């Protein structure tokens, strides 16, 4: 199992690409989660709705479609679990 984290800042529905350094290919088994994130390595359960809509692995990357419902861009963290093949 490989665990990767990737941070960003955005709002609405969008695609966040995580480079996996060759750990994925189309069809790889992946799980993604998203959380509101405050710098200093701390998650935060605020009032924003943060959810994962789709997880699509590719050759060396994973595209994660997210929905962050908030009025302005919000810092977030995506965590990926990738099964080794």
C-alpha cells in the first residue's frame, strides 16, 4: 500500500491531479479522501462541505474530482491510498 498526500486551494467542483511517481496505471485500485486543511499539518472540520466525486487513476497520476462548497477558495488536503500491484 502506498499513501500519498497532496495539498491545494480551490472551491466548487474541479479536478485535482496527484502525481504518483509511477505508482499507478489505468485500472489501479485507489482510494481518496479530502479534508479542509490548515497549515501546520492539521485537519479542520469547519463548515465547508468537502467531498470526493470521482477517482480516476492514470499512468503515473490520479485525477480526483472534488466538490468544495464554500464562498471563497479553501485550503484542502487529498490523501490517496494506492494498492501495490
